[in-house]
C-alpha cells in the first residue's frame, strides 16, 4: 500500500523561486530578500514587481509599473453593477470572489496568464472592496486616485479622505508581509487551476475560494473578537484556560510550517505598538504572554508560537478597517503572490493530478432497481 501524506504534508510538488520559508529558524524570503528588510524599506508595488519579474525595479521601472497598475483601479461599469446588486449582507470575501470573476470576464482574460493580468487583478481588488463597503453603508463609491500609493488609495477609497502617512505605511507594511508565503492552500489551488491551462481570472477566483475557509484565512477577525471578549489583562488567564479546557484553539497561535515565532509576527508586533491604542496594545501583549505560557505548559511537544494573524488584527484595526474586511485585505495583498505562482507554474507546466488510495468496497454485484 502506498504511503499517504494527509494534507500533502511534507510532499514537495513544485520548484519555486518566489518565496522560501525556514520554519525552524523563523525566516521568510521573497526572491532572495529577507522579509524584515522588505517590510522596513520596500513599497507594496516594489514587492509585486519583485514577485512578477524576479528583481527589484529601478526608479524608472517602478514609475512606469506603478502608473500602469493604477490604471486598473477604475472598475468597468459592469463590475460596479455586479457589486451593486449583491445583497448588503453578503460576506465581503464572497463579494470579492464574485466581482473578481466579473472583472476577469469584462477584461476578457483569455490566453496565457501574464503580468498584465496580474497587474489588472492586483490593481482592481482594493477598488472592489472599497466600492462594496461604501455601497453597503449607503455611501457613493469614491473614485480612485492614481497619485496615491496602492495602500493609500485603498484607505482613501474606503473613507474619502487621504490617510495619514503613518496609517498608509502601516497598511503597506502589512501588504508586504503577506504578499506570498510558499505553497499554502490558496496558492496551491491557484497553481492547480493554472496547471489545467485555465485563465488567470479562474485561478484567482479559486484561490479566493480556498482563502474563505477559516482554517486558512479567517483568523484575524477572530483574534479581535477574542481580545474584545477578554476585555482586560486580568481576565486573560481564566479566559484562555477555559478555551484550552474545552479543547478549542487560541486564535493567533500555531502554524503548519513555523516551529518558532512567525517572522511576520515580529514585524507586526512593533507596528501594532505604533498604530494601536495604548490600552489595546497592552491587552494584546499580555494575552500573547499568557497564551504562550499556557500553550507551552500544556503542549510542550507542539512548539506553538505567535503567528501572523495575532498582530494582524491589531494593525488592521489600528488603520481603521472594518473587521470583516480583514480577510479580503489579506487577499488584496496575497493576489501578488497568487498571480506570480500562476505565471511560474506555466513556465514549466505539468498538470497537477495526484493519486488517491482507494479504500472502498470491491466486487459488489449490481442489483436491478426493482429488486433493491
């Protein structure tokens, strides 16, 4: 009998030059660059260019690239109408999935997936989410501004006000940190779809569908719910012990790959200190300390540490995003990586088609309908 790796854990199915995760040392690398350096110095546009072209742009390349991607911030009227007719009660990630499909159809994403397709999708997704959020609040959509950065324009389209440099940079750092992360569930989904020679739009719609699952993309808002429920530092220990006693997970801790602290969490912790209200940050810091102590006491063999989602909640809350836009904002970042993986998959493509071990019955005799 073949050996089965549940969830494909430990199975290598592709070569990639896009991102490398060192789970033992807690490192994340994009195209050779440490994530800490990129988060401290790079814009989201520079990181997207890096993932799609394999090198950082010079000043002229970045100016041309930024201008071209900004052209896709203006949504086709048909896409705006699709967003408008969706119910206000729809989950934002469902709206994003549906609108991205409409956007790809409107732009006629036929043929070989390209960097142009990647720019179009990446440029459009903040506009999709901002348009939906404005409409559901009974407000008119805010036209995009090409003179603002990707992060600044997103916040501007949500609020109608140009954000402060601190808020814009905080969001941009988050977008840089989450742009790619190896062969996670949504990225693998995108590569599987691409391997069939489908179009870029289909691959990204599939990736969004995978992200919708709470085991992959739903935790930042749940972290915020947890912190609000705890309320005060003195409540943390009893609250967290009760969660563990019920056999439930503490949100924002543990990772499939990292066996030490998620390097993105280190950056986000420092960012949260600058962007969050002081009392909220003190609460988050205390909850983290108590949670880590309890997890290490109860599950010492598991090596559970803080992951990217814990302080993502504090940062995204601090820049003013509604709770239910946390995961769509993750998608607004990760589309840079998804599209890069689609392009990479097709450079040396082979249809991704794993086997399954059949464990059902054999040699049954068919019984006609009137004898069953």
